[in-house]
């Protein structure tokens, strides 16, 4: 394993910022679109040799310091008996959503058996490039997973269904989050066993919670999940607002910042906590000079210690490949004196 990314996640000073992109193996790469013509999304993520080919696409182009496995946060629905599929133009659709307390799952099947294809993918990645880069595993966070399970389909930026569920059925809401946390703990343990060098928790919608609700319902579950990981961990919530300190206290080693935050201000607030981010993904739609200029600004604001360069959210599907490459190259060409 190349340990540049892991060292930064531990808060160390690095000779340059390690770099990867959220959703870096995706639809902005023509070869990805070619592969997907032969496989549905679920077929692609559940077929290890196909998922490996997709994961390696950005490696073949610009060799990032971290390769994030090609998968999806909703895979953990399967051990809970929640069925989903991806509808073109709509997104994920849960076929048996949780709409009332009686529908909250009371347990789950064996994660390693249900999601054995994820372990197989990570093992393949370790064999193919694991000595040259860091292999990144990930999972959804309890609140975000619950939001999908309750809504049954994409519910927009406000996620009204899960927030209404919290109000109408507070104990069932707590139980649903705990069921997801139970599965996620086993899942991240399995990913680490299979070769993940770092785990990122995407609780993207947790930024919608009030600070009190995050502190009461979600933070203890985040802490339990991160305690189960023997590798560095990253937490991500979009639009975290006044919850940066709570995320820093979640037990994660790194707080991943979206683009709505000023990186210098966030670093001052978080102190020694390592950070990841946070270039606006739309900036990769400009020309290469603009990409390099804005990327350099992020690097300068972050400083040489405890920073993983990334976007503030997933890469846009319309991003030119050469701009993603310029983003990565800017980090690789950097040298802290």
C-alpha cells in the first residue's frame, strides 16, 4: 500500500496532498458507459470482475492516491430484507419501504454471505494495485439509509418522509437507525478484513438533522461504527452547518467537507482534526487552467498537515476527463517546502 492517504488521515504532514475523487469511477468516463451497456447497475456492482474493471478505470487514467471500490451505499439493504432496484431517470426504488413501526426490520442475515461480492472485489483490488495505492471501502450512514428506506425512492433535498417518520414514530425511528447501524458495523468489519485501507461513511443527509437530533440519535451510532474499524475513517455529511464539532466528535479520523464551507474557516474550527475536500464539483466543468487555479486555492487553504484533497461531493457526469486529470495532477505536482 502507498500510505500517503493513510498518513494524511492520521493527521501527519505530507510532502503533498493525497488526492482522490468521490464517484471517481463513474459516468464521466466513456469506458464506464461502454461497460454499463452490457450490465445493469446492480449486475455491475455484484459481479466482482466487472466491478474491478470499473474501479480501475480512473487508475488507468490518472492514478489517484486512493481507489474507492465501485459499489453503492444501498447494498446493506439486502441483509435487512429490503429489496431495491435502480430505475432510469428516477434512481433507487425500495420495493418494500418502511412506512410504519411494524415494518422496521427486527434483524438481519449474515452480512458476509449476503455481500460476499464486496469482499471479493476488495480482495481483487488488493491483489491488482494494493501495493501502489490505498483501497477505499465505504458504506452509507444510518440516517441516510433510513431516509431511503422510509421514502421508498429519491425524496429530494429536504427528505421530508424520514423527518416526518422521526416526528410521528420516534421510538421506531430510533430502532430503524439502530438496525442499520448493526448491519453497517458488520459490513465495515468485513471490508477491512477483505483489504480496505480506509473506510468512508456517507451519512449525506445527516446534515438535515438539528444538532440535538444528530447528538441524540445519530452520533452514538457513528461512534459505534467507527470503533469497529481498525483502519482510518472518514465521515461525510452534506451541508453540516453548525454540526462540524459534532462530526469531529463522531469518532471518525477525518471530516469530509462539502463545498459550501470555507476550508480555512473549517480548519480553524476543527483544530487538529484532519479534513478531506472540498473543491466545488462544478469547478471541474471549467477549463483546465481554472481547475488548476481553484484546486491550488483549496490546497493552500488546507495546509500541509492532515488534508486529503477531494471534491465537496461526487464528480458531475458531464465533467471532461481531462479536467479530472488536471485536478489530480495539480496535487501530484504540489510540493510543500
